[in-house]
C-alpha cells in the first residue's frame, strides 16, 4: 500500500472519530436538557431536615455533638438511610439536623431569618422554612418524618417546581373533590431562580414575624391554606398521589394505622403511584400509646411485624 493511500486511510479514521465524538456530545447535551439529573448535575441538593424543637427532641438528637449529620433516633436513621438508597444517584443528600443548620443555609443565600423562627411551633416553622428553602436556595426539601418507598425523580419530570400530597385538614379527596394541596413534607424547585415560590414565602415571612401572640393555631392554619391557594394554585403543580397519606376511600391515614400489626392481604398498602409515606411528628412525639416505637432499635424496628416496618423493608 502506498504512503498516500495510508495517509488517506488515517485521515478517514480520524474523521470518523471526530464525527462520533461530536455526535456523542450532542446526544449528551440533548439528554441533559430533557433531564434535571445527570452526572454533571449531581450537585442538586436534597435537603433532609430535622426540626430540633419537636417535643421529644432531646431524646433523639445527639446533643453531645451538635455538628452531627446523623440523627440519634432509630426510626429517623431508617428514614435517612432509605432516602439515600433511593436518591443517592440523583441528588446530593444533605442532612440538616436542627433549625440552626437550616437557618445557616438560608443566611448563606441572603435570607434574613427572623428571631421568631427560633421559637415558632413545629408545624409553623416547617411551613415557613420549607417555603424559604425552595424559594431562595432550590433543591428538594424532605421532612425527616417521610419514609420513601422509591425515588421521587420520575414524579418531578421537567417541572421547575412541585408540591406533593394533600392538606391533612381536608376531610375528603378523590374523584368528587379535593383541591387543597400540601406544601410541607416534600417540596421542589429546580433552582433558586424559578421564582414560583416567592410570593408564598414572602407572605409566610409576615405571618412568622407576627410572633407568638398572633400564632393562634386554627387561625394561622387557615391563613396558610389561603396563602397556598393564593400563590401556589396557579403556579406550582400538585402531585397528590405521590404522597400516601390517605386510604383509597379518602380517609386520612393516621400514625396508628402505620403502627398496627401487618397481616398479609388485609392491610391496605400504597398504590404504585405513591413515592413516600409521612408520619405525623406532632402526634408521634405526644403519643404515650406509641412511645414503644421511639424506643426500638433499628434492627428491632425492621424485624417488627407492623405496617411501617413492612414499608421500610422493601421486598
């Protein structure tokens, strides 16, 4: 073979290589545009949050090491481990143990945290903090009382912002009604610039700054539902089925339902559309009947024969 022919063959091979590389870069770029979660975009945070002002917090937080990123509660450890198992490939899972940790992240993004946020009741703080995190920081907010069944990524699709579940104060949901979405357990914003949460967060800030004298539970809960409807109903879509918090008949699932004995074929289990199931922190921390649940070790919890344990141990 002549040297000229050899040079032509080498040149042809080089052209094929360059064409293949260019095609791969194009396909990769197109794939990234269609998906929030690529290897290059692994820094999307999942904020896994514990409120350290809950009623029994001193029993399940490691107060000897306040910089710890691991809760000292067995069932919360199960929740955190499960969250990492199903989301580790798509998110940077960041545990925020306590209000100070959340407030520190907010301040680093230019948010002025009111002093009232340090003393607000748990249900109000979670509402305020979750809205401010998705508004000014971005990422996926996950309350620590959420047990994931599988990755929530498919539910996010291409949406810039989302909320999940249904308002627990709403009596019935289903085909005949139910328009009030939840905005506390799991919230999503692709980044801090999408702006869809801004009006809601700003009005919640006013409620927070009103202080204890204005924090009448019933009144302010109604105010929060009004603000959700005002700011989010046309802005942030709701995926109600993603959260398994109601039975098929619309009845609210209570903590007692999740802690009752599991009998194969008798207990109603989450449908295929559900991605997670929440526990109710306020009720669980005050419950004397269910105090045993807080005392069991991780191994004891996962070996037990009740509904939550069945869900926490994928078959």
